[in-house]
C-alpha cells in the first residue's frame, strides 16, 4: 500500500487535453460512487478536478495501468495521449506534491488561495462518497495545515495575483478605462466572484451575471451592484458586453461562434474582449477566428500573470523549506502507522495460535483425555508455538553475530530483567 498521485495539469498539457479529463461536480460524485463499488475496503481515492488540473490521489496497491485504464474508460482520451501528459508520484514525492498543491506552489498563479478551497471540496466529496479513508483524510488535513503555515509565515499571499486578477488586468490594458464599459460574467462561482470584485474596484460601468441558477446569479449580482440573468438570456445581453469572462462547469460551450457573430453585427463591430477560464471551455474555440474579438483562455493569461509574480518568488523558496519539513513530519506519522499495523499483525497471529491450540485441547477432552493431560498439552503447545519464531531468529542472530537483533530481543522480551528476578528468588 502506498500513497500515489497521478495527474495532468497546466504544466504538462494544453487546455484542449485537460478538458478531456475534467470532471464536473455532479459527474465527480457519480464516478466516485461507481469507484466505491469497485474498491477494496483497504484502498482509498480522492479526485481533484479544476480548470488547471485533474489529479487522482490514492492510498492503495493499484498499478498505473489500472488508474489510466479507469480514466480512459470515463473520458474520450486514449491511453497513449494520457501517458504523454501525466505525472506519476509515489510516497514522499506524492506527499510533497499534494502539500505544494494545497499551498499554491504548483498553481498557474503562484500562491493563489483558491486551490485550497477546491482541495477541501474534493476531500468533502470523496468523504461523502466514502472513498476517502483514514490515511488520505489525515494527509489532506496535514496539507491544509501546511498551507496555513505557508500563508501565515511567508509573504506568498501578498500582492493579489490570480487568474481573476490577470483577466481584469488584461481588460484594463485593452480598454484603458472601464468606467463606460459593460461586463458580462458567466457563472457564479468563486472565480467569477473574484472577477466581479476586481472589475468593480476598477470602476466598471455595468456588470451582468449569467448563470444556470438565476437565484445564484442574482445573489452575486446584488453584491456587485449588477444584474442577474439566466444562461438562456446570454444572447440578449451579449451585444451590449464589451467584456465577457466565463467560468462555468458546463460540459459543452455556452457561447458559440454564430452567437458572437450576431452580437458583433448588433454592436456594429465594436471589439469584444473575451476570457474563457473554464475547462472544458465555455466559448467555442472558433470564436477566436472572428475579427473584433480578443479571445483568451487560461493558458493565454500566463504571460500576464508572470509580470505580477516576481515578489512571490522569495516567499516560494521559504515555503519549499517548510514543505520539506512537513513531508518528513507526515512520513513519520505514516511510518508509525506501519508499526501500529505490525503490532496488530502480531496480536492477530497470537490470537490465531491461541484459538487453534484451544480447539485441539478441547478436542482431547471430548475424546476422553483427562483435564490434566489437556492442560499440559495446551500449556506446552502454546508456549512452543509462541516462542518458535523468536527462538529461531535469535539462534540465527547468535550464529551470525547480529548483536543488534539480540539486544532488541532482550529488550522486547525483557530477558535480562527476567533472569535478574530469577537470581534474586534463588538467593532468598
């Protein structure tokens, strides 16, 4: 059994590949419920799926081919394509990776805090689906505490830098002033909320929130002094939108090329700035072919983000030292669990010997042996079986000169102490 991470992210694959293995929240629940029926009771699984990564965390004896086969079966992607883009970590490297993810050190935006909430949601979902057990739950809690330590003891969280911030910053570069501009934000999640706040702080003239749930759209819009509408009303408001930023969990695009063409005609070809943060994409890729449209994906934001990351580099180096310390701390806990399991295995073995010997002694009584004979058999057989493995091991150690094993045996079985007690009795 080992801790393992198998994943694909913004560093190893473009958005066109990442969207093929992305899971929507409801889809993730369905797939984890399916996994639960196939899991051995000892094995554990947590799945994290965001716009920038899909990662499978396991505590199991699963082989890489089994996990890849499962992913391939769930998604329309070949094993060959998966192998070109995945990373596969085990034990210490897997623990280090999870702690780095939680702390924002592996994010598109260095030190961004949103990933921590996404990781907590992933654990909650897996726990509710009963695929996360003691080890992965403990690891995730350790990752959350590590992220808190990194955020409080370094300056990695200073100077707001996020995908949302980068998107709005790019809009400001294109339009210079936002006071007379209108923004259509699609979705009502954390990223869109951040986008809305950044736009409002930048003085945007008008905000419209479109979402599958009009209630959620309206609730967020009220916080931003905007208007909440349904996804079906996007075409009604698109012609007035100078800025369109989308981040939903929809499995198919919510804005097509034809809709944008129509909106551009209504706008008399005034330019539209569009950012598609979603994976799978919300805006058809063909929209980028249109004149008067500036379409960016999360991958395109990388250069914008890099300009705002320099101040976080030193903090990241400090964080890496903390991560190394926390990896060792968790490995210590993991090794302790192995020792606890060793004790459990020993007690289980003793219990089995006891049961088998008692059954034989009981059988002797039923076959007419005297209680004294049965008790003698019980005592002799039980002591011989319990002492057998230890005696063999100590004999081998004595002949090979393995003093460490002999000293450990002395300590475990208290042999010197027992001999001392015997000598004291003999002198009395």
